[in-house]
C-alpha cells in the first residue's frame, strides 16, 4: 500500500490518534510553564518551590497512570477519551480558579495525568492496536500532533493572557477541549479499526525475546536510559523555567514563544528523515548521534545571549526530540524483541517521566541557591557530550551481543 493510499484509507483513525496527541499539549510542560511567572508572583513561590510542586505532580501522575491506563484494555477508546477530555477541561478550570498552593498542585497533577499521561497513552495505544503491519507509520503520524501543539498553543496562550489574563487563557483551553476536542473525538472514535488477518499474519517475532526482569538486570539498559532521557530532563527543565530565562536575558516572551514554530518544524523534519535512516542502518548504529543536536543547542543557549539564540536553540531541540523520539521507539524492540515490549516500554516510560519530573525542581533549586542558569545549561551540554561517547560504546556492545560475541 502506498503512503497516500494508507492515509486515504485510514484517515478516520489516523486523525483520531493525531488529535489526541495534539490536544495533550494543554498538559505538556511547554504550555503549563507559560503560567509559571504569574503563579510564582501570586503565591509567593520561589523557582525551587514551583519546580518541587511540578515534580511531585508529575511523579504522582506517573504512579497513577498504570492503574487508569489499563482501562483501555477493558473499555472502548471512545469512552476513555470522553472521560479524559472532560476531566482535562475540569483541571484547566481548577488552575484558572486556584486560590491556594494546594490547588495549584492538584491542577498540575490533573493536567499531567490527563495531558502528558492519558491523552498521549490513548493516542499511541489506539494507533498500535488499530494498525499491525503499518504500526510504525501510524504512530509516527500520530506523533505529529505534538509539534502541532508546540507550534500553535504557546503563541495563542501568550496572546490571550495579554488580553484576558493567564486565568482567562486557561478558561479558553477548557472551552477548546469541551467544544472542539470532545465532539470531534466522539465522532472519530465511534468506530474501531480492526486489523485484517493479512496484517496480523505479516508480523513475525524474531530473535531473543527479553522479559522485563531480564532488561531490568541488563546494565546496558540503564546506561542507555541515562543518555536517551537527557532530552526529557533538559527540555522540560529549560522550558519550565522559560519565563525566568526570558526575563533574565531581557527578551520578548512573544518572540520567544514564536520560536516554538522552529521547534515544531525541527521535530517534523527530523522524524520524517530519521525513519528511513533507521530502516537502512538500524537504530543501534544511529544511537550515538541522538544527543548531538541537544548538545549543540545547550552550548548555543549558554553562550549566545542575543534573542536569535532562542530560535537556534528551540530549532535544535526540535531536531533532537524528533530524532530521539523516533529512534527510541525503534531501538527498544530492536535490541530486546517485541514479545514483552509493552512491559519494557512501561518501565522505560517511567524512567522518562522521572527525568522530566526531576528537571524543573533541580534547576529551580540551583537557581535559588545561586547557580547561574548559563552554568547549568553548559553542564547539560557537557553531559550530552559525555553520553555521545557512552552511547557509542553501548551501540558497539549491542552489536557485539547480537553477533554472539558477548
């Protein structure tokens, strides 16, 4: 089946997965963090205090997700999506009405659980369930919803908050979820796609199939995880403190969020480019290069204070995210097999969530104790550089093991 024929014949289900990923943007760090400055000012919070709240909320959502996420195995995707969208809107309203710190924490928890958690989980899980032989293609299309949100939502939030305030902007987010996302997803998800027998038969399980316990005991898994989750830690940390960064540099917030278009473009370009390269060379061979764009991005942001650095930085972050997200999706099945990939991915996802949760708190705490943001960002760049070397060694080790030499 040609690519355009695939899109034409499966537009309904691809659109549903894509829109679930897109609307998850209201619960992603790049969007929530635009209220950070107002929240710190209204509730007298330091950078570390707000980062701590965000970390605890994100970890809480990660601990809850396995329990609510398994509902997709027992209920139709349409029902799950409807409950999640309505809950999501209610948490947007909760943040808009927050009058105490505990309400901010509760709203953060719900936004992370519904947005980063369930909307993303539903998008990827339904795409994987609906498509078997074309699973990679379907998931890659669904993932384009993330750069769409990055390109549109932040700029709209800044414009709205300038007119109706940050609380009003969150009311609009709730309105969009109820009046746009809810009816569109209700219609799109009304019918499940059932993979054909030919599609199911075309899937083959080859090579050693690792269990989650075996992967957990494999030191290579942990070393690779420390490298490939650097984008989650660094990207979330810097974007969570983007208001502070803009104030520190004397930049325009409106211009800064317009640079998210470059990040979104970088994600799309890298995702479309890396897929064929993985098919040709394998994810293992490309693993060492996944952190290079982020490494350069950190060095640029730390050393160039002109506002053009924001466009270069976010563009490179987008390239790195597109590269990393697509490569990781192929890497784990490639080196550990597909039979137990659900359990293995769940473990890997938990590590990623921990990294994204720890970043805002650690950076905020270091700001509070007097460590400059430039020094921190330089340290992040050096960390990436070190792990380029480590991932090169790990790629060689995985190849040796597959060849039976280890």
